[in-house]
């Protein structure tokens, strides 16, 4: 196994960090969208029950 320079390590770290961030952002947006859809359905349900 060849010795890796510090530059290679930094690039690798940035690469994994960016992947991780993309995953987190995707999860966050999915949760937000699900919450919005869920709350809108709940609102419709509440309005239907009211009237």
C-alpha cells in the first residue's frame, strides 16, 4: 500500500464530507416535504370534520 500524502487525505475527507452533506440535505428535504404534505392532509381532514 503506497503512502498517501496529506493532500490526498484532504481531498478524500472533502469528498466524504460532501457526500455526507448531500445525504443529510436530501433527508432533511424529504422530511420537510413529508411534513408539509402530512400537515396539509390533516388540515383538509380537520376542515371536513368541522363542516
